[in-house]
């Protein structure tokens, strides 16, 4: 372990006794307290700022930030996920309109390009703080009479189940890094081009019908992704990733690396 790594750990330990928004000691004070050079202190703080643990404000100091929310790659609603973390979920419906599917959304939802869709744009909140902006499309025939008020501070999946008898069973989600555009920055209350996660999700009902396509922007400074990993075994007992020789097919992991995105199947 390097001096910087050791110092980073010591600063993280110190932060345990501080509240969110509270300033940490100055670099000079930390240097004296931890017995390391100010260069080492600065390098450790730079890493903690980069990783979202600290917020450095020019001319003011360095402050403890809100802890990031772990986002599991499982099929749960935003509301359910926040409640499980002891936070109060909320949502604000920014827009609800109907539109024709068009070629791209028709392909996603496996409907006719002329199919009428409901388009909903929502701001998702946790403890009244903006967390994500989502735009979902769902065939209008599945949700007759849906209004903006129906979606205020309510889980969409609960609404589908309770009013329309649609139970979400599975889905597929892709995740990739991005930065916020002007609209997303304004809605989320972050600077332009703030790092973020782009989620694109297609969900299926128990009947097997595709129900919705959702595009969500999650704040990169408030989220981290967590996945449980288990080896996938083939019939001969070997790990699915094991190979007797080099992979010349151009498929598999090498293609995923080139694509730069991770696809995560949902599990109910």
C-alpha cells in the first residue's frame, strides 16, 4: 500500500465522524495530524474528490458529500429501491403526451410505427433531492385514461399492477456512461456536462408482451452500480468464459469491450 492509499484510508476514517456538508480539516492540519507531506495529502484528497466522497470549493474548503446510492442490477422500481434504503421516494411528472411510435420506438416495443404511445417524462427524487430524469414510452392501449396526476409520487409498476392488471416479469437494460445535456442539467440541478449514467430499459409483462421502453439519466455523483457475480458453468462443468485457445470469433468479451456498454438482464 502506498502512502497515498494509506492517507486516503485515514481521511475516510476521519470523515466517518463528520456530517454531510461539513468541512474537513485543511491540508496543513491534516499533514500535521497524519504525519505525511502536504503533497501526499493533496494526492489523497484529489482521489476522494474524483470518486465523489468530497467536494472541493475554491476559496472555501473541502466538504463531505452525500454518500452515493448503490444501484443493484435487478428488477425493482425506483420507489421500492429508495424505500429499502430508508429514503423517501418521490416523482414529478414533467410531461405527458401521446405520439406515434415511429420506426425506432416501434422496433423497441415491437408494435406498428403508427401505434399511439404515451410519452411520460419524470423527475425522480429521493428525500426531495433530484436523482434521475426518465422518459418512458408505453402503448396507449395498455394505459387508457392515464394522467399526469396518476404518476405523482407513485411507482409506475404499482400503478400498472393495481389499475391495469399488468405485472412486470422481466426486462433487459443497457448501461453506459454519458454527460448531461442542457435540459438534463437544468432538471437535475447539476452543471452542464456532469458525468451521468444512461440506462435504457425494455420491460415485459407476465404475458410476454413488451410493456415499456424507458430512457433514464442518473446522476453520476450520486450513484454507483453494484452487481452480484457468479460463474456461469457449461455442461462439462467448465466456466463459460474458459477457453482452450484464443478466441478468434470476434464475439463475446472482445466485442463487448469494443462496444463499451454493459447489458444487464433484469431478474424479478
